[in-house]
C-alpha cells in the first residue's frame, strides 16, 4: 500500500488558494485512479483505489496545514506504513509558479505542513512533491499571498501543473522515486517554467 497526502486547509474560504494546491493535486490523482468516493477518516478526507494491482490511499488532512502531521500519523499507524510508502504533495513559494520538485526526503524548507508531518513521524525520510506557486509580489505578506487565490495569468499554468503533479504521483507508484524525479524535476514543456 502507498499513501498520497495532499496538503491544504479545509473549508470553502480556502478553496482554490495557493496553499491548497496539494488538495487539488490529490483530487485529480484520486479521479485518475478512479478511487472510491471520499469519506471522513483519520481527521481528513480519505479515498482508496488501485494502481497496478497495489492499493493506494489518498488523504487530505482537515486539521489545517500547520497540524497536518496529526492526521497523517493516524493513517500511518493504522496501516503500519513505512515512510518510503508516503508521498506528500504541497505548495512551495520558493519554486516558480508551474514548477515541480520531487525529492525522496529532506527538510521542510519552511513549509509548515511538511514540518509537522516530519515531527509526528519522527523522520524527514518520506517523499515530497512540491508545486511551485512563486514568491509574493513586493509589499505582500507571505500569509496573505499563500492564502490568496491565483490570479488570471496563473490559472492556466496551475491547471496544467496540478494535472502533471497527479501523473507524477502515478509514476512514483509505478516507477519509483528516481525515474520520476528525472522526469518531473525538469522544466515543464507546457509551461516553459525553469
């Protein structure tokens, strides 16, 4: 079994915000694998499906971004998962909008959801797929930027990159971390981002 975790904040006021791209990717991933309808489980939204004969779970914690580890830990403990069976998808303001970066482990890089998951699991040795949202414009507070919605010029790029990220999740399951990194860490041909 493998677990895909999409990070974001629950509630209508956070829908389609930059901080919620993890939820968007998770929903697209669940649709691609024809996962069962989601239900409330492990303090989050939970769905299950199959990829290549392997059971796959999709979790969107509803504990809010900064407490994501609480939900993830419950799922990990219940299914007795190892860290290498987990892929966490989140936003990253240090990557240009439309860029993906997949890593097998590493620091949170200031992403509080990743940091909380690492704290709850006691390790940073889980895969993470970061979706670039770009830096805030001059004069913007970071919190206002990440909790804001994408502007019109970013919408097509985000639509493309979140779909690409969902397929990166499929490839991570089927091909493993290294081939998937080689494929998706390069600039996207659709967006031309670097």
